[in-house]
C-alpha cells in the first residue's frame, strides 16, 4: 500500500491559508521597504531634479578635447540632468549631455560630442536611424533623424564637434535650443 500524503497536502483549504499567509508576508515586507503607495487619482509629477549646467560643462571643457558650448536657455527652462559617455567605434568619441525641461514640462537632451554624426545618432537612439530632412536654424543646417513612433533627433556639425538635440519637446523648443546653441559662448578650458 502506498504511503499517504501528509494531511496538510490533502485539502484546497490548507493551500488557500498558506497562500494568504504568504501574501500577508509580502505586503509586510513591501510596507517595510516603503515601496508601495496608494494613488487613486493616478501618478503625480514630482519635483524636477536640479543640475548645475555651468559647473558640469566647465568641468567637461577642462577635460575634453573639443569645444564645449553653454547655451543660454529661456526663463522657465530647467536643467535636470547631466552625464558623460564614450561613443564606441572608429568614428566615436567623448560625449557630454545636459537634459532640460522646457517651459511646457517636456524633456530635451543636448549632447556635444567629438564622434561622427552617424555613430552619435546610433548611440543616442540605441539603434540606427535615417535622415528624414533638415532644418536651417540661424544659418546652420540641422539634419533631422526620425521614424515612426520615435523622438526626433537633430544633429549639426560644428567643425570639431557635433551637437545633437533630442527629446519629447515640440519643434518650437528644438528651434529655441538650436538657436541658443548657435549663439552660445565656447567655454575656456
């Protein structure tokens, strides 16, 4: 005769009590970790982080081997992030990025790099992109990269560097930033 299963494994009711105890344990752990919130009205926007663009770009100007421009953006815009990266490959190079939130609350990425245009676009987009047109802003041609359901990327050649603008902001903000970049002073190393 086969051995009988222990009593705890014989009924569905015992399984239900075990799952309820496990669920209660998970809720207690989540509450302790403070990772759960109840927001019946949906998510709310938190405060925009702050980033000192002048200090970040001045540091980059001292350590990178291409001219760094510090654009003057309109009132109501806020710098919220900054980073530095390396675009890999033969035509790659260093890149420095500053993020902005425009007056309408939309994000813009401003990247300066010694990398060539196509590797820089692929690096920022995470995939190859194809030029779909151009914009002439303040006497300079910006190549526009886009696609279905992706954020636009504008790139202009400034001689020793390429400048890229991307983000969820509207075309008016792209034009505003591109104009500010054209008029931006080059920081001294």
